[in-house]
C-alpha cells in the first residue's frame, strides 16, 4: 500500500475511528456533575453550592482551573498515545476511540467550570455545538433550533469525523514506522487535546461572559444566583 492509496486508507480509518469514539463517548462517557462540583469545592476551594455559583467568582479563577483541566487531559492523552502507539498503525482505531473519550470528558469539565450543565436536551445540544466548535466545524444556530438532539448529535459527530480525519491521518503517518510510533502517538494526542481544549475553553468563556453581561444589565435583579454561598462581602468558608 503506497502513495495516495495509503493516504486514503488512513483517512478512511481515521474517520471511522473518530466517529466510533465520539459515538461511544456520547453514549457511555459523561462527567458526573455532582461529583465534579464536589471536586471543584475541595480541590480548588471554590465557595459554591451549585454551578450557578461560578458567576459570582472572578473570571480569572475559572480560567486558571480551565487551563489546569486542559493540561491534565493533555498529559493523560499523551500517556495513552505513547502506550498504544507502540502497536503502530494497528492500534489507530482503539487509540482514537480512547482519545475521543478523553477529549469529551475534558470538554464536559470545561462546560461545568464555566457554569453550563448538560441535563436537558438543549444543554446537551449546546455541549455538542462546543465540541463542533473545538473541532473547527461550524454548526449554524438554526440547525440547533430545528433538530432534536437524537438527530443533531450523530450529524455533528459525522461532520467532526469528516473534518478532522484528514489532519489526523497526516499526523499519524509516523506510526507506520514502529520506532517512531510511540513518540508520534504521545505527541499527536497531547496537541490534539490542547487544541480542542483551548477552543472549547474559548467557546464556554465567551458564553459565560455573555451571561455575566446580561446579569449586570439595568433592571435585572441584583441578587445572587440560587445555589451560591457567596455574599457581597466576599466568599464564605465552606467550613
């Protein structure tokens, strides 16, 4: 298998792997919002009782946690890529499937950090729009309004798979060489999660700032959001 045929085969395999991985992530991988809220309170000391409380915190604090979350996802993806990368091109499909799961969990955590849960169909659709945005796929707002989640999500997954498969295949070509495959797998996975994480962070941060702007509009109730345990005098201790 040489030249264009090899490239076409890799693109096809990458597209199938990405689509399979994202579909599995949608069906089985979901961050437990309640447990993650507890993590934010304990590990990062956030004085909030619900995700609505993040709107009372300095944006810089949320940005810092988001960056830490992306870095953690990058390290995990790199370790996974180095391990499966030793199998060369034969482990491309399982590697991409696991990578999709790591990336989806990272995006979900970023969504929660900026105060956006995914309990309703509308919230789930918004989450997948963020994933599409992170992948560089433009899904119009009118599509979100017209499509139900059951049809929208598979459509987004297919669009992402088609969009990214060529780039992924080009970078994964080094895995054909066994000596380089582990290093290539680690490096590609590392930068994959970084790129998607940074784009998703930008998406959620912009939405978060828009919510804050609406909250500050004249005539809006100047009360704290339900679930926050922060008062005007500053954050209270959880103890």
